[in-house]
C-alpha cells in the first residue's frame, strides 16, 4: 500500500533529481508530513529510496525505475486490480 501511495503522490518524481525533506514533499503534495515520513520509511526499508539525513530522502537506482511511465502505470494497474478483487468485482 505504501508503494501505491508513494506512486500516487509522485514522491519518486520529487526526489529523482535532488534530495528533498519530508517537509518539502508535504508542501508540494499537500499530504501530511507525518504520512510522508511513514511512507518514506517503508520505501527506505525496501531500497526504493535512501535517507540521506534527518528526514531527507534521495534517489537510488530503483527510484529512477519508479519514475518510468510504464512502471507507474503498472503499479496503478496492479493496485486497482487488487482493490477491485477485494470489493468482489470480477477482474481479469
């Protein structure tokens, strides 16, 4: 779920070119700073981003992959299918 939220908020796009703080990302996205910190904590744990300072996040090679349009679309598609299947909707 964190991956979907990070994708939806565009967090990977925000840090791919320069490191940003959770505060900066919250200001840009309109999301709560605490939510950004929690999402990014998980993204650091799985190697999608790295923490380069206190509340500052920077890109890894995986961050760059996550900014590709095909990957973004794949994340959205998979999570949409998951939501639909949980709601009882027939998905193929």
